[in-house]
């Protein structure tokens, strides 16, 4: 709590002769207060020494709570309060005190409302719950505000028949403006409380119990985005389970790591835009910067590589971070799944890789080190083979291949890891070698299968006729 | 593998003086003849054992995208084990092949066995094999008598030479892959690519040929069904001899050498062992054949 806030609390306690906010009416008197010990329910002004009853007697003689407002004008317009100050202070002091007094008076005003609404089961004529738990509200971020700060249309008792809806925008103008145009703009009657929680229990976002505390954000968003039916209705991927199983979700939910990416880290909070919107941080061209907010080193490598430069030049077919790592699952494409991942674009290269020993080893489990795409081509800073810095540049091949193949030499690296024996134009020699082998298999097998089949038929014929093959000569 | 140093077998006939016995076999004893020497039988045993090991591991690598290959690799300890077993079997088979070459060389150059390279007992194809092929096809279609075969039928010679050829091709290409950086110093780049194609396809041919044609010709055809144990016991009965190699039988009889080939009946344990071993090998081979052929046509 800020020093000013502490001061306000101390001031409030010293101002009030009793801790009125904690008072609870006896059940029988909740709606018909006829208080005998009214002396307890007074506020004492320390400067003047005068006391002020918190109840007034109406024309019928029944006691009812005095209506007090936190607004300076209302205070000035209330003779009972104004008299408490005017007695013996100079004008400047009075002004200063008036400003500070607005806070304890706000508490005082809450007390008034809570005297009725403190019953958490209280319902209005339409059956809506209008009860407020005073304890919860007083620990909320809005505890210093009077009820009418939000419920501005309710200034007197009896209340208006149709009080205006609470508008968070009257204070939170920036957040409300950010919400306009976002995917959540029309997401419900109360877009604020859907995420921030019950209106009277909203906590500061650095409070670990807050619904928008970094560690709680996934669960808050998951209330809707972990709902399969809701995802179907809005044609969204049901991303919450994927996120929670990811390395980001694990870090947040299991390790409690504040710096790990939660939903808002990538999508923003109030101005969430669709990934198809070019202004969105999750739009394809923005993703490297979004991920790069944390993964700065990888981003630097990525933007220098072919994928990064292609994307920067406007080629939307070039992969950004999420095309290889996926957005919510955050795969680790260093393992076996990296080859189909790269192959989804580089189909011809995947096909030729599939024919090699590298691929066969890879398919049979990762018990041994084996060359997959990234082992030769690099990961984030992939460069064309013509680039002297590329690991697959002819000048670097001995070193690159030599990482696995001890004794690799200039002759050895002439091996073509993407040769295509199925293509007569690319690798004619290998094509004809393979063709010869296929014809050899086909020829030999055809001849001998025919040989065996005819033999079988003849044997069966002779057995049927002569009784025994062995008798035939 | 031909071997002319056929040891003189037990020529003493079983005792026929058994008046109390009503056993037909004892009254008209079945005579057994030596066909393969102990060395040849051991050579075949080592070869088919390592061949099964090479095929099981090699076909797993060749068809590595198939679930059965991945499960098999996982079950025996992953790719490291697969490749170790493949190389282990390869080295043993290579040594056996080198020993066979040495054996042949000694017999040709030192012992001057002329019959090894030509003649009725040779593995080298000759004009009679061509006549036998044509004659056999005529017989298949009912256009002539069944040809009378010599010691080695033409399909047996094909078995031998295809294995001989396969050993050289598959073996050499395998060692080039194994010691790539070393061979890279002499071979052109394309050769390093070619060895993988040649190794894989030639091995596929060898496996499919052995597991189908060789099994059919040697064991599964009606005459031999369900199992010809000659290569395991080294012996064949007189009836089998006359039926399978009539030309050789008549030749030996004419030369008066037939009695030299007579031996005792193989012991029961060896007969049973031969059947169990043979069936096991056939079952493993047929399983690998089915898996490989189905995988090949799904590629």
C-alpha cells in the first residue's frame, strides 16, 4: 500500500470513535433500524471535539441512516458536517482537512450502505443479489472508494427504481479505450468483471490472489478458452490444455515463474486482437518481436537467417517462430518431429532425406546421435549454402560432417545427402543404378516364382495321375 | 559350396540277422548316403544364422518407417543394438566367405582338384544346366520327361552363385558405408551414394529370394515338403538320392563308387534338431518376407 493510502487508513481510524465499518446490525433490525444505543454510532471530529450522529430521525420518528456522500460539495452542502469544521479552523486548514476527510467519509458512506447491503444474502425486488461482503470489499483495490463512486445514480434512500449500470470506464478510461476494437469488445455485458472477477473483490494485479496476477492469468483466460464447447462455438482452437502442457504453461503453473509467458505476455491484455489482424502482436510478421521480448538472443539469430529475412521482406510463406514451435504447445523441434516440420515446406528435401541412412537411423529411435535437418543446416540462423557462414557451404562441410563422422575429408563430403535416385535429371547415374537393381529384383523373382508355380502345378498333376511323383521318370 | 573330399562313410550295412523282428525297415534296410560334409553343414549353419541376423536388422533399417520396424528396434534396444548386431553378423559372414575363398583357392592351386571347376561335381554352370532348364520347363508343360539331374541342380547352382555374388556386392558396399571417411579418400562422391542403393536393393533381393525361392525349392515344394533335412544331417536316403540326383546316382554306380558314399542313419536327436532348426529358420524368414514385401509395395 502506498504511503498516502496508509495515511488515509490511520486518519480514518483516528477520526472515528469506533470501528463502525465492522458493525453488524442485529438480524431483526436490518431493515427496520430502531437503534437505542445511538451514542455508539457517532463519528467524532478530533479537531472540533464535536460528535455527529450517523442516524437521523425522519418525520415519522423512525431512525434511519444519515445519507453522507464523499463528494466535497456534498460535505460542504451538509450543514451537520460543515459545522464540525467551521467552528475554529482557518480557511486554508479547512480546505486541507476537507480533502483528507473525503476518505474517511467514504468509509463512513460504505458503512451506511453496508448497514443494509452487508447482508450477503440480500436480494432486490427482481431477485438479484445486492449483498456485499464488507470484509472482502475492504481488502479490495477499491476499498478506499465510496459505494456511490461506482453506483453513481444511487445517492439517496429510497433508491431509484432503475439505477444506472456501473461504468468502469468513468475511471478506467484507457483500459476501456483499449478494449474497443478488441476481440473481447462484445464478449459480454460485463467485459471487465469477466476477467477481473467479482466487482467488490477486485484485487491489485500484483496481489497473488488477483485473477490477473501473472500466475493466475492462464486459469482466468482458460475459464473460456479451456471450454471445448465455447471454442467450437467461436471457431477457436481449444488452446488452454495445449498451453498448460507446454514449457510456458509448466513454468507458470508448476514452477511459479513470473517471467514465463502467460496469455497476456503474447496476446496483450485489454487490446487483444485476432492473429489475422496486422496490428496484433500475434500477427505473423509481429511474432518474432513478440517472442523476442523474452527470447532476444534467438530473435537476433532468426532475423539474420533466411526465414527471418524472407518474412521481413513480406513473404508470408516464410516460417515465423510459431510455425516451427507452434503457438501454444511450444514443441521442441530438435527431436524426431523436426524433419516432418521442415518437410511441410521443404517437401522435396524431406523426400530425399527419407531415402538416406540418416533418416533410417532417425526413424528407429533417438538412441544415437543422428543428423536431422537442423544438425546440418542450423536452427534459427539458417543460411543458404552459398553463404560462406552456412554450415552447409562447401568450404564448411568437412567440419560440419566431421561433427559426427570422425575423419571426414574432402572426398567423403562429396556424398550428396539429398541425392534423388528416383529422378533421372537430378541424379542420372544413381537413377540408372537403382533402375538396374529394381529390374534385377523383378527379373529374378519373376522367373523363379513362375518356375516354382509351374513346378507346383506339374507336381500336383503327376500326383493326381500317377499316384506318386517319385514314380515318374 | 562344393567339396570333393567326401569322407568315406560307414559302409557296413545294418545287421540283417534279426529273425524275430517284424520291422520292415530292418528286413529291407533304408540306405543313407552322404551328400554334405560336416564342414559344409557348419558353413551353411553359420551362413543362415548370420543371414537371418543380417536380414532381421537390415530389413528393419530398410523399412524404418514401418511400425513393426520401430517396435522391433525399440524392443531390442534401439538403433545402436540394431546396427551393432548387423555389423557383428556381417563380420562373421565376411570371415566365413574369406575362409571359403581360401578353401577354394587351396583346392584349386595346391591340391589341383580339376573337378572343382568343371565336370559333374562342379558348381560352375555348364551346358547340361541349360538343357536341364529347358527340359524342366518342357516337363512343367507336359512336353517331355523330367530331366535327370546331376549332383547340383541348376537352381542349386543359382543359389550358390547368387549368394557368392551377393556377398561381394553387399559386403563391399556395406564396408564402404561403415568406413565412409576412409573410402571417401578413393571413391568419387556418387559412389558413396550408390553403395547405399546397391546395398539395400541387393540385400532386399537376397532376402526375398532366400525366404521365398530357396525355401520353396529346398523345403516347401511337394517333393520335399515339409522339410528337407539333408543340409543339417548331411545325408539323404537312397530313394531321395535316386529321385533328386538320378544322374549322379547312376554315374557313381557305373563308376563303382556308390558304396563309398553309404553312411549310417543319422541319430534321432540330429533328425529332430534339424527339423526344429529348419522350421525356425523358415518361420523367421517367411515372417520377414511378408513384412518386407508388404512394406515394399506400400512405399
